[in-house]
C-alpha cells in the first residue's frame, strides 16, 4: 500500500509540491498544493488533501440530513439543516403532483418545529439545497432527543463499518440517527438517551484520540464480549473520514426505525 | 491629525531603550488563545502588550437583509468596537469615526485571504471587541480576527498577520504602544499574508522619509513573522494538543 504522509497544517501551509492532484480543502498555487483549513494533511502517491477538524456543514447531493422546519410558504417548507443555507422541501414532493395551495394545506403534513430526516437531492452555487423526504427512513421524526456535533466529526461518530455508533446503541439501548450535517437524533428512555448524548459529546471532544472507542466502551460499561464484537476501530482512515457513505450500514439500520414509528403512529 | 514630537528623553533613553525598557526593534509580549467563545463559530483572544482583544466570527450564515447578499461570493462584515472601559477615560459606546475606519481597514485586510467564492449568498461576520487598549490595536485585531476565521473553518488562502512600526523621538521603532503613539512622529501599521508576502494593509500616520519608511517596513515584516509563529502555535495547540503542537512546530 502506498505510504500516506500525515501532518498538522493551518491555512496557507504547503502540503505538497509538483504533479499531485489537489483533493479536499487544498488549493493549487503554481506548483504548490496549499491547505485552506486547519486539519490533518494527507499526501498520498498522487493526491493531497486536508481532513479538517471544524467548519460549517456545506450540503452535498445525496447527504442524509436532520433538519427542523422553520417556515413555510404556499409551495414549500423551509428547513434549518445546520448549514449556512436553509433547505427547501417542495410541497409537491410530499403531496404529489396534483398539489394545489387552494385545496391542500402544508401544515397538514409538516408544521413549524417538526424535525425531519431528509436527503439533499440538488444543490449548487445558484440556489439553496433542495430536500426530499421520499424514500426509506425519511420523513418526519416523531420523537427523540437531538444533539448537535461538528459536521467534521460525523465520520468519527459513525466509525469504521459503523462500530462506534453500534457501540453506543448497544451500550445505551437507544437507537440513533446521524445526519451528515452534524445533528444526531437519539431515541430511547430518558436516562439512556442522556448516556448516549454524553457518549456522543465525548466522541466529538476526543475525536483525535487513537483509543477513542475503548474510552467510549468503558464509559458505557460494555462487556468484554461486546467490546470484542465492535473492536477493530482504528484511528480514522482517509476512507472513513472522507467517504461516510461507505459506513452507512448503521445509518440505514437507524433510518428504518422511523418508518416503523411512523407506521405505528398512523391511524 | 499631525503627530508632535514628545519629550525624547522619556521615550528613548541614552542606552537606546524605550520608556518600557524595550529595544528599538523589540515586540511587546504576545499571547494568543483560540476557541474562547462557546457561542461563536470561531473565536480568538489576543494579548498584544497591554492590549486585550477578543475576536468572534459568526458564519457563513444567511444574509439579512437578503438584498445585501452577493450572488457569487460571500459577504464579509467586520465590526471593530472599543469597550467603554478599554481606555483610561470612558469611551462613548457609540461607533466613532475612528472605529468605522478601522472596521473597514480590518475587512479589507482580511478579505484577500478568504475564499469567499466558496460561500455564495452568505455572510461572514467578524466582531472585534477591544477590552483594553494600549496602542496598535488595529494590528492586534487583525491577528485575532484571522485566527478566529481559521477556527471557524472558513476556507482561507493564508492567515493574515499585522504589526506596526513607528517613529518616536526621531528614531524608527517597532510595535508602537499608546504612549509612543500619542507622542511619536509616525505610525506605520502593516498586514501581510506570510506565505506569499502579499501586503493587505499599509497605512502611515505622520511623516517618514524613504529610508525610515524602508527600515520601519522591514522591521514590521519581521514582527509579523514572529506573531505568525504564535498564531500557528495557538491553532495547532487548540486542535491537536500541546504535545502534538510541539512536534508540529518543530
């Protein structure tokens, strides 16, 4: 495996030189690749990037996000998705093609203050992100506790092959939904949810630690057998830190709980 | 506002030391802390000599009013404000002409370093609050604001670092404090992006001949490089811990 060199950088520092492709959070200046964020620079055989430790959530297409409805107009809801842009959820995508403001009322489906699990289906420089709640595991979130973390720490909270989130779910008997925008929904009894929230905050604060999963498992009092089931969590690899879709197995499991909840709630 | 020469013996003594014991080309002690404000997206606190300055960054966020939003890039807004207790005489809390000017100067010094085109239709607000003022606060404010922007995770081409030179009792000096500013003959604040040596702020209050200007400018550049190391240590120490900071700095 080609060696990946890592070191800490701040904006403006040279990460690599020469014929190297500029990947995430770096910019090419002449023959130099320069960091644009504070983080860990990773220089591989032919690419250079910086894994940041903080920063706002910038929407990406196909991201799963947890948002809160903050406003609505005649044709769409506006949702706070913990980003510098509000998400737009068109009424036609929820009511159907024959939606008409004259006969359908938006508040029949979603009210201001409702939490939703949505997917970003469109986003570019010229307009706000477009949301969709059509799909498995998407829609209104009927209950749970919301915890916000830095979006940069979401891959660490998911863990390698979902090991971190599984550890927390097993250790607290809760179910969790993690949005790529850093909003985490915890469903469970109050005390268990508080334990889970404390574990989530620990992951956010100690994200740079190599033995983070052991700390979390100790905090939650997992048995040896349970620990062995989830161990194998190493320091975050470039794949884990930048392609959270590959760790989405736990996310999909968590998503289905809301479908079951909503079906139970429906008359 | 013309600068008057003060009592030169009190400002620079026979050994060439200034009224506070510094050499002509010596900086005041500088300390920078990052991530001080819980509610801000990014923050920094700087102590530049007796200056105590807090910088907070909010954003990128939606622009209100919306018609102020720029379609292709973010909007940088800066506010420099001196607290009423920051000076020996109570400062009126209303923005003065000087504060409005310095707000503009800080914005123009920081703007070239930010990749605002990555944040169209948003605003980034930088608030700088002077808690204690002792001369050279605009330079210290720029240093703190740049670190706060990096703490907020805004895409930046480089940090911005600032330092001032001046002329006191007929001699060029580095890092003018309040006493020297009031009684000196010139004040030359500069701000640079250290990786590319691009100058983003250059002001002169007073009179310098070309030779004095060259010396003052070069000393201020050296001062900027020293402060830049402190900015770097503060950011790396904040995110990667003290041990990693020492390793990273080496």
